[in-house]
């Protein structure tokens, strides 16, 4: 019933859901979508050009730089009365009907990080990694549509959403905001999320373009990788997401890429984005990411965001002077403005202005969207001795740690949502790069309360875990022991290691020694090490589960919902398995900070440092296969309370690749399976995810599904052509449960050909 209500809210039919074979990421669907968009684009650009032709230079310049409202009082002439506390504001041109841009952070909901807007709450989705773990484009779309709806009701018309940076390192502090390590999965789900946001006639960005792969030294690091490898990995995720979602704006990143800052990088902005991909919208900077006027404008940046966070206002008077002197052409300024207007027109933000006063969203309906996403994204990593689902006969249940008595953890930084229900725990930071805008914050969704509701006849007790001896004593005679373990991560800071902090590993080992039926529930920003994995009966990865996280966790534990999440990111067995065991530059930055605190230097003077990526395009699971390293849990892994079998594989190959397979629920519970199509190219290398589906099956039910491979996953990028080259020779094809599973497979020969960049 809950599932039907959720699908109905999207306006979809249950019969469409039941088919399970419609692949919205298939090449024909993409082509059709592109034709529709392309047909509309000339009209949008023509309208934009006509508006630009009627503007004065001052009006044009007013649109290419925006205010950071919390600091806008420092800028003479800033229209403070028109702003609300938020990420950004760009005045419109009222005489031409161009509305102002009101911008909000919004990766996981309409953000209000340190409660700039007193009393303003919003619905908090689970972390983006949880959404990625659903392998479900419809859930990604629903989350975007919900956030866009709330943003519109709060008078915002630009959302800084659409994070799609690939996870190259498990310690990245911002992994929770992104969609994992695979370019196809991340691109498809990011595109659907963006499409959902923009269904509300507002603009979504896609970010952070590109290669913003770590938070340590993010303003000064130089990410270095060859063009072919970059096109086959991080850029492919952006390309797929842009094709599907058609975001009105692209946000460029803080870091350098192969020597040049991302926000003044001719290769990224002019050559790849605007030339090869024919992107029609505008490039906005990240906040504090602009370093020049002429280079940035000529190399593709269209708008300076949050200008007060830059060293100076580069796209105000300095840009006007550069245009007057001919160092930036008038045509380039016109193009900058026309791209902004095109993004507004195409998204509907121009013709459907947001309300002038805030309205109250349907928070109750939106909470169901958040809960559904959490339930579908929770991953059952381990389950031995049938410990899960919890037996209805359990009479003594002990819940330990993780502040499970009051709420669930959320990630920190610009994506922080002040959720409906408030924050039962909120701890300010006293130091670190995130201290000015991040707090350790919990959502008011108590797993303990939800567990009590699911087991009303049981004696459910809570122990905070601070005293290990007390926890052990409570666990020893319990029928069920649930240890909640947490790891807080945030924008602007990477975690220094993958261990659970504050002695939680020792606590888990001690409790597991006292009671072998111990289940560990992880609320983390990404992978953590599990030195106790062989000592516990079950492990549940709950990510940061959002404002209905407590209820979602309880329903999974008690079997009201059959777990169906699959890992969108590899969990290493030890810290030496990933390409980089610790964040590059971390120790040098620490030394620089120490020198600054001692009065002998300044951290701001720390020189740019290069970071090389030996894995190339083999991100995540591909690196592990290439290097022969077996992780703790592979990409795509996830258990269920039922079982599934694959049979009847058929392969159709020619200009492309289509694979059909029968999926049977061989267990006694209804459940969702996620068959994954992997291919190995004729020239070898690691297998690649080329397609996936999510299918719901009743006990004993069999359904044939069809997976259409993403053509660019089947190709190598040839810089000399340039383009995507489908190679001659046999492709190895497998339909499997995860990146290590052999599944069932065969061989295909695809007609060699070249695809455009």
C-alpha cells in the first residue's frame, strides 16, 4: 500500500511499475528526448538573444554576478531588502520581465544550514548515496520533484543540486552528497533528480564540474588525469546526467584540473561542455571559486556566484572595463547573458515565476517520499543465522549507541537540511574548515521509538554505549542486540581514516562477544572499516537515512520492508586497498595550519599541490578488479530476505547491445532485485556496468527483463578521432548481482563504429 501511494504521487501507474523492463536510460529513449529538447532550444535561445538585444550594458553586467546574502551588506548598493538569507541572489531585469534568481543549496532538501532563516524547515531526504543504492531512477526523480516543490513554495527558483562527482576515494568528506563510483549509475540518477527538480519550473544546477574529488585543499589542489580517462569516468557521469536532466546551469568546481582552475578551464567549459556536448545553459561558479576576470570570461564562465566570497568582484566593474577595452568581446558578454536566460526559459523559471510570498508545503506527503527512498536504499550487507528479520517472539531487545534514542545522523555542510521535527542534537564545530557553516546534526526520527512501535510487547531498552561494560551487561541476556554506529562526515573536510570514531569498534567487539546475535546498524557517510565483521551476525548499512530514517530502519529490521538496496560504492577490506589510503595534501595542510597558529605563516599561503590518479578511468570496483584486490563488500552487493535466480539469457548485438534474462523470486517473500549488466571490452581491462534494472517480484514469480547497454560504456574514448570508438572483437557479457558475481553470461560481437564526443 505504501508503495502504491508513493507511485501514485508521481502520477505513475502500477502497471507501468510492474513491467519493470522499460529502460529510460536506453539509447533510443535518450535520442528521442534529445530530439524534443533540440527542437525547443532554438526558440529559447532566440528569445534569449532578443532580450539581450534590448538590454543596456549595465543590465547585462547585473546578471553575470550575484550576491551572497549573508555578506551582501558589505557590498555598496546591494539590494538587501530584496534578499532572504540563502546561498545567492541575482537581481532581475523587471522592465523586460526577467525575474531575479533566488538560489538555495539543495542536494538533500532545501537547505538552511545554521538556521539563517529562523523557524524555516524542510523535508530531508536520505543521503545521495542512499538514493544511489536504490538503483531506481523513479526514486531519484521523486526526490528531486519533492525538493523542487518545496523550494518553489519557499520562493526559490534556482537549486544548487545535482551533485554527480564520482567517488574515487572512500574517505572523501562529501561522498554522502554524491551518487557513488560508477559513471552510468551516477549519471542516470543525477539526471533524473535534476529532471524532478525542474518539473517545478525552476532551475537545477549540476555540480561540481569537474573532478572535485576531495575536500582536503579543494581550493588549491590540481587534479591531474589524461583526457581519455577523464572522458570515460567523471565526465561521462556529467554527460549522461546533462542529457537526461537538461539542467539550466552547470556549476564549476573549486579545484584545478590539469593545471587550470575549473571555473576558468577552456578544455572543460568551452571545448567539452559547450562545443562537444552543445550545452545551451549557463556556467555558474561555485561560491569563492573565481580567480580572474578576463581568463574566466573568455574560457567559459558565464556567472560569478556569491561574489562576496571571492577576493574581489571579478564580473562587476572589472568585467565592464574589460568589455569596454575589448579584452572581453561584447559578443562574449551577450553570450553569457543569453545562456543565463536560455537556462531560465528552458526550465520554465522565466514564464512561471515563483510565488512572491512563501507557502506551506505538503510536509506529510513529502515525508513519505523521504521514507520510501530510505527504505529502498538501505543495504543489508551481512545476515547469518537468520538473525534478520527480527522475530516477532523477541521479548528482550537492547538498542545500543548512535543516539538512537533521539534521532538519526545527517551529513554536514551546504547540503544540511533543518528538517521537519527539528534537530534533537546539534553540536557546533570549534575548529576546522567546516566550522563556519556546519554542525553535527541529527534528524528527529528515533530508531528506538520506531523499534518500540514495531515490537509493542517486547521489553526494549536503550544504552548509550559510553560505558562498554554497561552495554555488555545489557546485551548478555537479550534476545536481540542492535548496535547503532555512526561516522559524521562533512563538506570542506575529509575524514582522516576509515575507522569508526570514538572507540565504537571496541564497543561492537565487546557486545558481540557477549551476544552472538548482535546486529550492527551503520549510519555513515560512506564506507568504514569493519574489523569486527566476522564476530557479528548481521550488518545493515543505513547511510544518513533522512528525516524518516528511524522508521525506515525499523521496518527493514522487522521485515515490514524487504531490503533491496545495493552498494553504489565499494567497501574496502582495509585502508590500503583503495588507490590513496589517506587524503593527499592533508599532512602538509596540517603543518601549514600549525605554522599559521604559531604566527610563522598562513595556511592561505599554502601552494597548490597536484594529485595524480593512477586508476585512470578504472574508478572504484574497476580498480579493485584491475589490481586483483578483493574488497570486503563489492559494488552492487546487497542481500534480501528472499532469493533470486537468473536464467534464459539472450544476447542481441549489432550496432549496440541488448540482453534479456528471466528473473525468478525463488524465496517465500515478495522482494525487489537489481540485475546488473557488466561488460568486458575486447581489449581487456576491468568489467564495466553497462545497464541495470530494478524489478519487483512476488514469491515464485518469473519475469523477463531487457537491459540495453549504454553505448559509451562499450567504447574507448579516442582523442585522435575524436570520439567514442566501439572496438572489434568479442565482448564478454554478464548479468550478475554485483561486480564480483559471475552470474550468467556469454559473448557478443558489436559492429565497430565511432560515436561523437
